């Protein structure tokens, strides 16, 4: 039986730029960085989460770069995280907004991909 989601892919055009964004601004850690065809297979860990992020674009999927990520990152306090990430230069397209179900905000990575972060 399936036990968990091992990784989620984020399509990127410039892997070095993306690694700098996700490690320096977002605080993720590189777990694997190895050659894979014309690109590299780069896995990042998020603190203690078992799910990893992969900075890799499958051939023929380049049109996905700069799109909306179908998922969300959870954080303890969206407003505090928004302040911390904004101070590091992370661009937000939607500042924190409180809803009945919780709080969310939307940010962009170095490649123009958009991500929801939420709590609640």
C-alpha cells in the first residue's frame, strides 16, 4: 500500500538559481544533487518533513515553469513567516489573509512559480 508522498516536483529553468532561492531564502536543505541527463536531480528537504521537493523539469514539460503549484506549504504562523520571507526578498503576490478555515498567502519562487502557504 502507498504510505506517503515521497517528493513533489517544481519545474525550473535555472537549477542553480532555484537552489539558491530554496536554500538561502526558504531555508530548505539540499539532500541530493546529481547528474540526470542534461539536468541534475536535486532533492530538497523541508525541516523534519518526510516529503521532499525536487527541482527538475521533465523533458517536454517546460511550459509548466512559472505556473501555479497544485499544493500548499503548511506553516505554524503565516503572518510571521510572511514577514520573515518578505525581509529575505521573497515576492508575495497575495499577502496573508485570514479566512474561517485558516490563514494563507501566495509567494513566487525564482522561476515565477506561485505557491500557497497556509495554516489552520
